[in-house]
C-alpha cells in the first residue's frame, strides 16, 4: 500500500518503541511502513502549508498480534 500523508503524520506512523502512538501501533501491527520520499509544500500546484511524505506499507500476511490475543477490535 502506498499513501501520501502530512510529514508529521508519517513521522508518527514510523515511530519506534518508546514513542509509539495508537496510530503507529495500528499501522505497524499490520505492516512495515517505509518512507519513500518527502514532498515539499511548494511542490503542489496550489502550495500547501506543510510538507508531505510518501509511505509504502508492506502489508504482512498475518498481523503481528494474533486477533485472539489482541485488545484491538479489528474488522477484517
């Protein structure tokens, strides 16, 4: 899966243990996020106020936390 999100959101998704948020955990349970490129705010036809980051998330065949042991409620 490839997505472009605000740079700060990408940084939160890419967080490591000790800095994990619910967003980071939610993504990292299901895949391995990787930063592809940062896109500056001025690169858009109508310039934005923030930089963006393209992320590739390689979806895992199985979640890192088995559903039966998870406190999350997943709808898959």
